[in-house]
C-alpha cells in the first residue's frame, strides 16, 4: 500500500492473530481495518488483541463467501493464506467483488513451481495478477478470475 494511500477501508483475509494488521495500523493512521479468519480461535485471539482499537474490527468469515457488500473496500490484503483454501479461485473472486472500483488486491503466497517460492501479486487490471518482483520469469498470472468492472 506504500505510496498509494495512508487511509481507506482495508480488508485482510485470513488475518490469524493479527500480526500484519497490527503493523499496518501502526504505520497507517488513516486506515480502517477489517480482519477476517475462518478459524474461531484466531478470531477470538484477534478480537482480544484489537479490542481497544477504534479503527479495526474482527469477523469470522469464509474467504469464499465474504459477508460484505459489493464495492466495500479500497484494499483487500492476503498474506500466505490462499494456499490453505481449496477453492482459492472463489476466494479471489470474492476479494474482487468487495473491492471498490479502482481498489487494489495486495498479497503474497506460495506458487506451484518446481520448488515452491513466495509470490507477491497485486491487481494490474480487471483480470490479471502479477508479481511484485521485477523479473518476468517470476510473474504469477491468474488470468480471467476477476470480473470485469468499470473503473
């Protein structure tokens, strides 16, 4: 999110106990953050951790069926979570659905390759993710997963 904005509505998928969220809230005072996780123990831990934070809320949610309105978030974040989701394509589609027009999906995960490697990605258009690395051989493409929307 660096260089994009210091505020806005942010959704983190699979936030666990909230380590990434805590860092984001500390560095970005204008952010309003919604943390989600499917695991009720992680949700309870995160709720306890962020109980006094007026800029965050924690909800139990399945990333393949998010309980949020269309176009609700400026950013959707996912850090090392998608490889746990059997229907990861549905999770990506849900992330796109809840993004505001012009919003950005940001994250990283493991990719299928001869040796699994971390892959960073972000939206580059309505139907493609690319890695944050500079070398084309490190690109990760997930074409045609996001619905077309007007920007």
